[in-house]
C-alpha cells in the first residue's frame, strides 16, 4: 500500500475519526452550526451519512406540487446541509448533487441517515455489552 492509499483510508485524526458538520441553512443556529457528528471510522461512512442527511432534509422541504426550483429555494431557506470536515477532495459535497436531488425525490432508503449515524451504533454496542454482562 502506498502512502497515498494509506492516507485515504486513515481518519483525519487519531481521536475518533471523521466528523460531519450539520449546518442550519435558515441561520437559526450560531455560525449556522447545528452540531458536529463524530465517530465515523472511514470517509465512505461519513460521506454516506452526509449524503443521506441532505437527501432527507431536501425531502422534508419538498411540498406536494412544488417545482424543483421551489424545492431548492425551500431547502436554502429552511433546510440543513452536511459537510465532512477535514476530508479535502474526498469529502462529499452537496453542491455536486443538489440539482439531481431536487429533480428526483429520494426513496426511503436514500434518506435514511439514522441507520448510518455512528451515535446509534455506539448506543447499540453499549446495550449489547451491558446485556451480556448480566
């Protein structure tokens, strides 16, 4: 494995992996930051979470009968964006897929960020660990 390949698989720091920042596009949060979701062990996991999170946000902004343009305007006014921090060119960016997202409604699976949330995975592991101790 070359150094470049090794770096791509590595997390940006040794303290917990990649971080996905959730941004409130309505400006309701300080610096538009809602939260930083930590614990992604690789870039693919962080990218998949960020992508699904944005898809879900767009679908929550979609109104029946609204045009793609109206959906996009609603997302910019009320939605949430997600970005993978310290991922450079390897990090997923919503700007590359926004037009496709507003043109084609997402399936339930495409917008299911909850199953990709590392906080959920940690909670389930803790539950399993606790149960096995009894």
